[in-house]
């Protein structure tokens, strides 16, 4: 999903979460009843699951909505949540069926039915919001509801469909509270997750209370939590230093992260490898400055990732040379293999072959107050312009406006973070570089689309590895996107808050219920 948010260390994509200066979680009566305040710079695009496909929104959805399936910590296989059981019917991976758990109730007191599930999936597809998750359900052909059974018919074999059901795209809403063909506009949420949203102020805070009526996979619903939203990392850092928040996550300034001391008795620090990546997306449409593949290849010859990671991010991210990050099945170094070292000479030769006038001028868009996006944009502009081959105009946009601009093809180039929707390499395929994908670069390749679709037919996901390797070679050749870096996951908590090391993992789930006073 889009990040304004894991390297998974096991071969089958299971994240090994390593807490620096590890500690044992020992719940006590300390702080009993007190609200845990979590500070973040993530933004919430919408409270309606049909209208958001970004980390900030889904972090909230994970806690206030249920899906049929959910991911347990450290597991790459979804388990029943709102469902009692789920599974494919037959061996062709085209029919998926779930039996709904009994007794799940919406805040109104009305019991969830299979019709609510069907309604929730149908409206995501029907509304098809330009910043929503409809593209994630591209293989979903139809949904049927009968009694407590929900049956999904797929347009092609898709072994990854259960993963998608477990995401925010599969959040189940009360069909009496959400319009069928438009987004809900108020600040209310009618879900059945482990938390209830008691109050919400956009760009300020979300107040969450444990849902005593929750029925699902989670065994305990945790403490009351208040999410505090900050417009930039400096303000989050100020709040952390002033002890106005108990947990700081996504994202403190790079210099602060680089200087974190796990031995500091006043805080607990969890640092984990992460599958979050950041890519530079290029508008490939005819008539646009970066339409010619040789122009995009020339850009790839000029990007210095090591310099970017060191100068802007203080070593808190790792340079990335492939679409799929390190630690995930199918990872390669396709961009390093093709563009081994920055070379002005090779970039100039490509532009000469293309017959374009230099410098090539284009506009680079980025999200305002989105971590180090502005500093990153300046560094990339510096690298490209130092060659004399490109002229880059930087433009920052408020996050929602930024999303809509790239979703409607109005930006020449734009850097966006991406957090795994689910623990499978497929999450870096269709949404990012498939025809009609959510990043909307205008790129379309029959060969790439075929590889994506072919990879989805393997129930044993390890058998899809070659498809993903071939796909990344194609992307390094066509360059609709340039990988920049792979993140590390940092969670900092006060000394009396535990569970920070479980807050996030390779399943893409934000587990507020794991936080506790110790």
C-alpha cells in the first residue's frame, strides 16, 4: 500500500522481528486504564475502506474493521478472523469460499451477515475510487452470498487471493451505514474490529477504545489508544521529547533514528528489517517528457542510491536495486546488474540515441510533510542536474492532492513509499507495474502482465520465483519505476510501554492491541 510505511528474513516471507535490547513483556497493574498515546506522521486519506489504499488509513482499518481473514504475527498464511473457515474449491484456484463466524455484531447491534461481506467487496469494485484499493481485487469477478457462506469467483487462477481478502481491501462494513455507490463522508466508522473509533479529528487524532463485543482471531483487545497525527517528523520528535506521546512510529527524523541508543533507560527501541520500499515512478505516457524508454534508462544511469541513503537518511535505509526487496522470494539486483555504477557518459549516449534535446526538463512531485521527501527530492534533483542532461522542477503537494495527481497522470515523476499489503512478492507486482496498477505510470507490458498472472497460479509460492525474476529484468529494461531504497522499521516507546516490537511486521498489519503498560 502507499506509504506517506519490512525486509522479511525467512525464505517463505516470515519476518524475524528483532527488538534491539530485547525485553520480556510483563503486564502489570502499572498504568491500568490509562490511554496509550501513539504518535505518527502517517496520514489518513479516508475512513471508508473503499476510499483509501495507503499505510496511514490501513493502519487504522486494521484496528476498527474486520476482514474474513487475518495474519498472525510472523506468519505468511492468513487465518480465519470474521470467517469460521475459508478455502479454495477445486484445484483451479478460481473459486474461494468462506463460512462466516456466528455472533459478530456491528456497533448498532445488528449481526453481520454474508450479505454484508458481499456488499463490502462489491462496493469497493463499484466505487473504484482513484485512491482506493479496487485494483487489488483485479482478479475478483463476482461475489455470492448464501446463508453464512460467501463465495468468490475469480477471473483467473489466483493463489494470492486469500492474502488480499486479509487486507484493508477486504474490510467488512455495515451495509446499512455505507452507500453502495459512493464513499461515506462523515467521521463515523461502523466496523467490528478489536477497537471502536470513539472520536476522530482529521490530521489531529483518533481515539480508540477496546471493542468488548469483538469476536475473531485476536485473543485480547488491548488498552485504550489515542493516535496522534503530526504534520512532519520534526513535530513528532518534539512531541516525543516532551513526552506527549508514549510511542513514536513512522517516522522520527533520520538523524534522530540514527542516534537512537537502545541502552537509554528512558526508552525502549525496536529496530527490525522491513519490506517497506521507496520507488521513483515515471510517467511513460505518449507526449510526456519521460515517455521515451531511453530517457528513463538515462535517468537510471544517474541515480546514486548510496549517496541518497547516506546524505538524506543517515544510513537508516538501505539502497535498493530491484522491485522486490531483499529477503522476499524473487528478489534480484536487476537494476545494479543493468546500471552498475552512475555514468554520465552512458546516460548521454542514450539521450543522443533518442534524439532528444538536453537538458530534458520534467517536473518531480512529492508529498509535503512526508518524512524526508523534500530533502530526498532535492538530492535527486542535484544528482540528475549535475550531469547537465536533465532540468528538474520540484513541486510539493499536500498528501491527498499528491495522491490524486499521480492517480490521474498529472505528474512526470514522483517518489512514493510502498508497504507490503501482504507477505508475498505479488504485492510488488500488479499494483506497482501491472497494466492499470495503482501507481498509474501509464506503463503497460503484455509480457509483464503475463508474468504477473502466471505467478498467481502457483499455490506453492516458491514456484513463482522465476516469474518474479523475469519480471524484474523486464522492469530494469523498461524503467517505468526506479527503486531507491528499502526501509528499516523503528518503534520507540517509553520505558513503561511494552509490545512495541510487535506493533508492525511483514504481514502489513498495525497491531495496536499488542501495546501494553508494563
